[in-house]
C-alpha cells in the first residue's frame, strides 16, 4: 500500500514482503476467529436452525407450501400424494 501509516506515525512508500506476510497473517487470524464464533453461535442455535429454517418447508402450515397448494388449485393441477 502506498502511503500506509506505520506504528510511529510516519508513512512509508511501499510495504516489504514481510510486511505483506504480516498483513496476511492478521487477515487469516481474524477470519479464523469469525468462523469459530459463527460455528459456536450456529451450534448454540442448532434447534432453531434445523426446525425453523432447514426443515420448516416440509410442514403443511409453511407459507410457501400453502401458496403453492392454492396456486395448484387455481390452475387445476391434480394433487399428488
């Protein structure tokens, strides 16, 4: 990066290879932390995720299921069981 600020307040013209590696290392560390926090949150909310998000469309009361049934009735599509 051109004009990047360093710790003592000065700017430097270009980053060295090791400075690029340091930036990459911090990006990877932040990404891993975000994935771990997301995985912990998903594990804690697994019942909601599975029951209300993933498996909800299979229930007859789900809004998309009801709308598609009404559409099928409107265009006279026979019910398949």
